[in-house]
C-alpha cells in the first residue's frame, strides 16, 4: 500500500511539473511580440488568438476581422498574434500591406504553411514555394490573359441553356431556391468543360460525379482541419512526418480524369480552346518564358487542374450567391442592374457576349461591392524568407515568421468604407475608387502572388449574373437566416443555413 501511494504521489508530482513547464513555455512564447516592441492582443492557451475558430464557433476570417478591428480601435499600425504557439505578424496600415504584397515582395514570396509537394492534390501554384512557384507562375501566366479568356468565353456560354432549364424547374416548383447549389452546379459545368472538355451534367443530375467531387473537396473533417493547422504551426515537424491533408479518393478522381482526357486528345489528335489543352501544350512542348524551360509533368498538370477546378467553381459560385442575396435585398439596385443589362445587350444583338459583359460598368460595381462585403477569400498570408525591417519602425520581422492579412477586416473598415455593412455599388465608381488607398480592396490579393485566375472567375460570375438577372426577378425567402453569418468550418465564405431566394420569371 505504501509503495502504491508513493508511486501515485510521484506520478501526480510528474504531471504537475509537466503542466507547470508547459504553462511556462506557453507564457514565454506568448511574449514573443512584446519582446520585439510590437503591440499584441492577449493570447489564450493553447490556441493563441484563434480560439473561437479552432473550437468551431467562428469562421476563421471573422476571427481575424475582429483582431483587425480591435487593433485598429487601439490605433495600432501593426500588431502580433499567435496561431497556437507560432507568432504571426499582423499589419493594419495599408502602406505596410502594400510593401509586403508588392513593393518588398522579395522578402515575402512564400506562403507560411507546409504542403506535401509529392501529393498531386497539393503541389499546385497556390501552395508552391520559391523557385518552383516562380517557374510555375511564369509558365501558367499566358494561360489566363484576357485574349485566352475571350477564346474560352463561348465554351462558358454553352452552360447557360442548362442554367435556364434548372432555374425554370426551380421556379415552377414554387419552393424556395437554394441559389448556391444552382450556381455551384453552373460553375462546375463551366469548369468541367473549360478544364476537361467534359459535359458534367451537374445542373440536371443531382448525383453528378463532378458535383460530388466538388463537395468532397470543401467538406473537411475535424481531423483534416487539425492537420492543416498543425502543418501551418509546426511546418518542420509536418515535413518530417510527410503530413498530407489530401484525400486519396480525390487524388484518384482527378488523376484518372486528367490521364483519360490527355490520352483521348493525344490519340485522336483532338484540340480545343480550353485550359486542359493549354496544359497539354505545356506538357508536350518546351515552354517559352522566364523560367526553367522544362515541360510540365503529368503530376504537375493534375495539380494545376485540381486547384483550377476547386478555386474556379467554389469562389465564383460564392461570389454570385452573395451578389444575388444583396440584389434580392435591394430591389432598386437589382432593377438598375437589369436596366443596364438590357440596354447594353441591345447593342450586341441581345446576345450575352464577352464584349457585352466588358461594357457593363454598373455590373462591375455590383460585383466589386459584393467582393468587398463578402470576399470569398477572407484573409491572405505570407512567410518572411529573410529578415525584414518594417519601414519607419524599430522592428525586424525575422526569417520564417508568418504574416496574416485580414481582407475581411480591411473591407469592413469604416475609414475606407463609411457604413461598411451597407451594400452600395456607388462605392466603386471611378471617382470614388480614386479617393481610396489602392490596397483598401484586396479580393484577389495583390502583387506577384495575386490570384492568377481572377479574369476567369470574374468572367463566369458576371455571365451568370447577367443571364439570370435579365430573365428573373429575385427576392429573399424567409428560410434565409438573417442577419447572415458564416459557416465556421468552411474553407471560403459560406452562409450559415445557405441563401434561399424566391424567383419570378420576367
């Protein structure tokens, strides 16, 4: 009995000692920014400043927005936060943000999270670092020029007839319309066609393999979210473990699709003005440009295809969903947009064409204001690759430190956008834009590492808006949970409970 009690006492002492040491480690770690004369918000053990999002209570973009607002209210020009135990620099001043994203980009080339580049789902442009990123970006940049977008437009436009049929069916059912689901099917069809030359039939088949694949990409488990956060917090350890957050069935789906598409085209000498053809050309020919000159491997083609598919269908459908919601809430703005659409199309034989969409100025304002109020990518991040001194501050950002920029926080800052919760496309007239700092609007990031697919995403989003606003009048259904909140566990902005609308054919 004495031995047992002694052993129990020793174990308790060990646990207490370990607990004290861990607590002391956290407290010491959480003074990193204070020791460097950078203001910081009080972190909490063990999640640092992202406790609410890590507990699944809040979308991480909203967490960063609140941090931005608190720092701004205390007149900080910058601050420091902690993601678990890892310090992250948090700029508030737009000049600092401009320097990081563009002017001093050579210090902030990489993103801060570790990725397993041997995983075909992860070795894509969004994740690559250093020289590999530069080479890939240089090879892909000619793929997304305005000229290439104009060539692809007709392929995009072929999806409109299915969109009309699906919307008509929903309207006739007299049931509330889950607008996000329709638009996600629409963009899935466009991406499937432009990327793979395939008819995905997502708008007519609820169980379309491509639609199911798209849902799987953005449906993350608690364990997957933990792995991603762990990899971002402890990249060296994640690299040692060769940690991967990808799912094998997703990798197999995309690899099979890419291989079969390439095999068919090469055997049948078939060519098409789409993304996949551009990738095949980069695979089969020595590409020209300022890069290593090496053709793409099959794995590299598959990697770019997955990010093009995932980013292309999800972010564009998210943008359109919130645009329809705001237009449904603001019938006067919806009417004004419809009048512009009809007026411009009258000059183009009443056909939705690439040039007609470029001619719609108010449409552009509506899209920009939607991106301001509900940016699908609510934050962006970088990693400092060599020591960097903050201009006019006695502060050096050490090599290896991450940087977190709250896009949602900037977009809702009343200094740049008075009454920021109001949907007002007039903020984006040429005159009003000229009065703001260029970095007060960052829906696609900025600088050399901005979103390469921006033109494509905007084009398909505008086409979807024009097609439906021209033919239907939308109002908000009471099934929509207002005020809008965002799903905590989603990768990009998504409304809690979805957006439900009523539609009436015009």
